[in-house]
C-alpha cells in the first residue's frame, strides 16, 4: 500500500517535470502549421511530434537572410553556440586550474592569514555576483572591455565554490604522500603532475561540470557587457529571439532544445560528481 | 585530529611564500572582480550622470541618488513586490524540496530512474525554462490553458494580469528551483545513519514520530542552509521576470534586480541603479552573515 502511494507520487512529480520538456521537444520537431493543433484544447498528441520535421532546427541553426513568412532576417544560432562552447571550455581549463591551485594551497599548506583568506573565498560565493553588477560593469568598462570576449570571460574565471570543492578533495590526500615526493626531490610542479593529478579525476569532473554549466548558462553578464551581435552567446541569442519571432514557436523551442541538450548530456551520466560537487560546498566542513 | 598530528611534526609544511604563489592567480581575480566592485558600489551610488551641453558627465552627487530613490514610486513598488515574492517563494521551495527529497529517498525499485528525471530541471538553464513556460502559459494558445480547456475550465491570463503574473513567476521559478534544493535534502537524508532510524523503529516510533523527532532534527543544518541560500538567490532573481513578463503588467513583477537592470542599463541611470545595489548589498550582508555562521570552517 505504501509502495503504491510512493509510485503514485513519483510518477506525478515525474509528469510535472516532463510535461514542459516533452512538449518542447515534440513541438520543435513539428511544422509550424501544426504546432498549436493539439495544444488547445490539450490532447496527448501535443507530446508527440506531428509530421516529424527537422525544419525548425535547420532554420534556427542557419538563420534566415530573406524574409520568409514576413519574419525579420535572423542570425543563426550556430555561431553563438560555437562561441559559447569555446568560452566554456576555456573557463573549465583556465578557471579550473586557477581554482585548483588555490584549493590545493588551502588544503595542504599552513600559512599566515589562511582562515581570513578562506573566509573571503566563502563570502565570494555566498554573495551573488548580481548585487555588484553595476560597479563591475563600470570597472570592466574602464578596462576598455565593453564588447569584447575578455570582458565576458575573465571576470567569470574564478569561483569560490570551485575553490571550495578542490580544497575539500585535496584535504583528503594524505600530507605524508606529498611530503614523501618532496623529500625525494620532486619540485612542486612534478609533485602536482605525478602525485596529485592522477588522483584527482573525480574532483576535476565535479569542478569541470560546475564551471562549464556556469559559462554555458551565463546570461545577464554577457548581455550587458558585450551586447553587440558578434559577441552574442547562446542564452542571450535565444532570449532575444523571443521578441523577434514571437509566433514561430517551433523555432523558439528548437533553439531552446539545442541549448539544453548539451548540459543534460553532461549532467545525467555524471550526476554523482555534480551532486557531490554542489553539496560538498554547502554542507560539509 | 590527523591534521593536528601533521602540524605537530617537525616536517609540518610551512613553505614561506610558496602557498601565496598558489593563491595569487585566484586572489588577484577575486580582488579585482569581486572585492573591488563591492567597495566601488558605495562610490558608484554617490555619482550620477548629468546631461549638460557638453554631453553626459559622470559627477559626484552625494546622497541625491538615494533621495531620488526614496521618492520613486517605481522603486517602492519593486520593494513591495520583492518582499511578497521572497516571503512566498523561499518557504515554498524549501518545503517542496524537503518533500521531494524524502520521496526520492524511498527505497523502491527504479528510484534512480526517477532521480535522473528530477535532475532535468537542474540541467536546463533558467533562461530556457522560462522561455518554454512563457509559451506554455500563453493566454491564447498556451498548453496550460489547453489543459484547463480539456477540463472545461476557463482560460487564465497567467502572465498578462496583475492578479496572476507574480504567482506564475513563483510557479515557474519553483519548477526550476525545487529539484536543485532537493539534491541537498537527499544528500542530508542519505547521511542520516541507518542505526539511528532502526533504533527509533525498535523503540516503537511510527513514521510521523520518526520524521518529527529523528529526521527533522538531523536535517536542521541542511534546512537552514537551503532556506538561507535560496533566500539569497531569489533576492537577486533576474531571468524569470525578464523573460516571462518584462516586469509587467503594471510593474507587478518588477523584482529589485530587474529594476536595477532597467535603471542602470535601459535608462542609463547608473547612479540610481548603484544606489539600489548598495541597498541590496546591505540586505545581502545580513543574510550572507547568517549563512556564513552556518558553514564557516570549524578548525580555526
């Protein structure tokens, strides 16, 4: 009896979660004339593509130079997707390295001011970036980085949360292990490469996921600091296309699914690492 | 304990300036892009753009930005909307996430499959979530109204009426937010030692008693953490009102962060926006202080 109730609730919540996503997928594969057909009033057919077509995806990816269906010319999503992907990989590699070094220092060294500096790290990820977006904008503008890639990218390289995740992980590497390598005469670079790095795959996946998702999902900051067309990232491009093609629901949803599929494919297989990353930062000592 | 021993050893790692070398890249960036903007927000709030014959000028205006703010009905409306929003959404999300965490912790077959499904809203960006829901909540062709119609219920102006819009935004943000906080509750629930639950069961506790006297007290820290962290995030929530309603109708969904954006970037009033930022910062310092007390390192 209890099991039946549990399954009932599990399925109910799953339906709530899946309904918007299934509809979005299905509508993105449906030709425009049919998108509204089974939505109002609702029938289950709305959740299955009618007359399956890739049309919306090709339109969204390539953009439109001529005015078909009296819609304004629309730049394709291809370029924003590629730009965002490259930036995100860059954030994972460079940001990951910077945060890993700091995390290692907090985990493995004793030094003056350690607690104070670590408190700053904690405060930096508790205090949302949005609060200081106005002065940050003024500052980055003074650097001459408005409408530039570095303006979008550099301020998001360091994340207190990721430093924290690295510190947690590196604290569990026995200090004796590292001391042994040092006594054998290995420099810090070699110790990190040959002792620490091979142990670190789990934390690299956790940190990599957090950093990748951060850059892939970035919205407000790229929109205000680099508004010009050539620096448009995927989330901004999709959001701005709402006004431009209000009624082309299949294309709006195709763009959305296009932007959503990559994070889904990253998080689902690696969910253990993702979960460990975000919960470790909030709950454990 | 292990650490104390390591420190007591003569070989304890005190490498002079080496650790600072490791910290240098991270702390230069933190100082430049996180710390300086916090300090600069106070300065920014005291400056304003004045338009003269020579074009716009950035000049010192003292407290005039704050005075203007206090007399600005749009700002006060935004404060009221943000307060109502916060009072509703934070307890709502925390409660639902606790419930979903308990559900996802049930030892039934296929539970991993359901957990994966529940993770989907976490993976999809807030921006995309809001776009999908904007179409779903459309007054004329939206799927939600389609569902109502299938049950012969009248259509609702979910995003288009003052009476509905804020509640619609709360619902959408909750759809996206609850699964994220559930992750924390699930981790907390899985951290409760089985022996404690078994001991309570042997003592004859029923499931309600177990929940009230074992589970809840064991989750105290997680609950506090989620409430505080959620409050912080929702206080500066920007994307849902931006994508779903643009702050309307009649500013009924104009949350403070959106108002900051509108002032600063649409109307070019960086001083006014800076003044709001300072106020937000003040409130944040209080809430973050609470969170910090919860998670601060204990080894000091």
